[in-house]
């Protein structure tokens, strides 16, 4: 059966703390002494500040544009990025030998520059209510005069960079507006040229010529109808001639076939019939011989030769018949047909005339298309010319606006060169600090006390927590057993043991004091080597 842990009363915890008081006090003393020794040996950090304000322009805003708050904020942000760049800060580090301890410790230049950026602070002015458009530049360092000098140089870099940036921006704006004006002038001249070219190109499509164009179109339409009728007639004539030619060619083919039929077919002659009969008789005899003899027998071979001879005579008669038919067809083909030639010549002449008339029709169509396009362009030319006029007027207005902006930017550029425009200037020069702003030694010492107390409580807990889990008192026995306690017997010690207990406690306390005394310089050395409180000091100084 499990029993839950017995909760102790505050008085019991106080007794535990009293019993372990030296286990708590000694770590507090050791750690606090080490921290105080390290903290009070930290170098002082001084802070110098300068106030820079935006100088208003001496010219009217109607003549010189005023820098808006947003544009000024963006400009100052850009300037801050340039001034806090490595190329700007590294010469200051070398010149004033800044962060010497860190550099001797082996810190790379990138880390040193990063630390310097953290020590530089640029913020909007809140200390002086009479200045609403200013900002403070502050810098922290260990040497008061170096801090003042670096702050002054940072302010100078800000002003120089702003002046350079303003001049560069003004020059860029001037170059940009000059390019815009030149481009607008080129576009305006181009639009004027397009308008003149359009008027010259559309002289034949003016509204005054519309009636003449319609008359020409009517005549061309009539000519087109006549040409189409003539082409149709010629096509009918060609079709008739083609039909006649086809009939003539069919008649000639029939004559050739009739001539072939006039030649006697050898298969209908008596001689061819006799050869067929002879062949059938010999084939019968051959079949009978093959039944009695092998195919290589002389009688079989002789009989086969007779059959082949009869077949050769039959093939020769058929070949002579075909040769006669071919010779007769060639004689018929070589005989000239004047009627067919006349019809073919007529077809060729008709096709040539059709092509000529089609060429005339194509030229007529082109002329009609040209006249139609000119007629269609008559109302469109006025619309297009009006659009060109509107584009020209729009380009002219844009060009005039750019000319006005060019004059304004040129005036602003001249005002900047004569230092009559807006800018920034130093109102409060960098001060020479006399009181350090860091490290906050009391705060850091308090951190050491808290750390020592935490370590002491941790050590007390290490020794006491195992005891809390065991039965030590009558209350523990009653709680964990659930039985009443009848009697409690105190610890019985012999006289020798009674003398040994205080002696052992004094020895342990002496050992604790010795460990505490030895640990103080060791802890201080460890804290110094780890640079923990240097970082805390820098952080508290920046805060």
C-alpha cells in the first residue's frame, strides 16, 4: 500500500535551513565575493551624445520642394546604414585604438565592428521638446575623450553623407528629368510627323472624292459582269469541244477493236483443232506409259518431247495471231485523224482565251478592291486624324508638365548648391562625459548574491531531499505507518561520541571556510576568463 509524501510545515523548513545554514551561507559568500571582485575591476563605460536637427529651407515651398517626413526617415535610414558600414567604422577603430582588449584577445575585426554597431545608437530626439525634427547620436566607450571624439566624427560622417546623398539625389533627379523631357520631346515630334504623314498618305481618300470613287466603282462592276459572262461562254464552248473529243476518241477505239476482230483467231481454225486433238492423244499415251515405266524411260521421254513439240506449234500460232493484231493497230494509230486534231486545237484556243479573260477579271477585281478601300477609308481618315490630334495634344500637355518639373528641380538643385535648401546640422556638439553609464555594479553584485543563494539552496537540497524521503521524526512514523506513537526514545550517545560530534562539526565548518576562501579566486578567474560579466555590463549599458 502506497502512502503519499508528508508535507512539511514552514517551521520544519526553517529548521532545515537553520541546520544547513553554513551550506547556504558559504556559497553565497564565495560567489558574491568573486562576482564583486570581478565586477568592481570592470572598466567604466562612458557615453557621449550629439543632437542633429533638420535645417528648414530658406526659400518658399512653392519654389523648392519640401522633404516629407517619410522621405526624410528613409534618407536617414540609408545614411545610417552607410555610416555604420565596416568601411566607415574600421578606420575609427584603428585611429582611436578602440576595443583594444577585445582585439588583443584575438577577436576578429568583424566581431569588433559588430560590437561597435551595438554601441552606436541613432534615435529620434525626445530630450528637447523645442526640437521636433532632430535625432540623437550616442556612442559608448571606456575612454571619455575617445568617446567624445568618435561621437563627433560619427556626427560629421552623418552630415557629410547626408550632404553627399542630397547632392547625388538632386543630380540623379536632374539627369532623370532631363532624360524624361528629351524623351517626351522626341515622342511629341514623332507624333507631329505621324500626323503630317497621315494627311499626305490619305490625300486620295478625302470626303470630296467620294462621288467620283463611287462612279468609278459602278463602271468596274459592269465590266466585271461582262467579263464573267464571257468567261462562262468560253467555258461552255470548251466543255462542248471536250465532249466531242471524247466521242471521237471512243470511235477510234471502237475501230481498233473492230480491226482486231477481223483478224482470224487461230483457235477457230482446223489446224489448231487438230493440234489440240493430237496433244490430248499424246497426253493419254504418256499417262499410259507412266503407269508401266519410270519417268526416265526412253519411251516416256520421247512421248513427252512430242507433246512439247505440239504445244510449241500451238503457242506459235497464238503469237503470230497477236503480232498481226498489233501490226494492224499500229497502222491505225499512225493514220492521222484530222477531226480529232481540229477539236484539240479548238480546245487549246478556248483555254487561252479563258485565261486571258480571267487575267482581265483579276485586274478588274484589284481595281474594285482598291476603289472600295479608298471609299471605306473616307470616313475612317477623319476619325484617325482626330485620334492623332488627340494624341498630339496629350503628348504636348505631358511635355509642358515635364518642362515645369524640370524647372522646379533645377531650382532645387541650385538651392542645394547655394546651401539654401533643407539639410541637417549639429545643434549640440558631442559632450565630454564625466560620469560612467556602465557597468551597473550594484545590479551585477545583486546578481552574484542571487546566484550564490541559488547554489547554496541547491546544495542544501542535495543533502536534505534524501532525508525527506525517509522516516526521521515521530510525525514521519505516525504518517507513514498509520499507528499512534506511544513513546519516543532520543538518540543515546556515549561521552566519547558526544564529544566527537561537535568536534566533527567544527572540522567540517573549517573545511567549508577553507574551500570557500580557495574557491573565491578560482571563481573570479573563471568569471574573468569567460567574460560573462563583461557581456552583462555591455548589455546593461546599452539598455
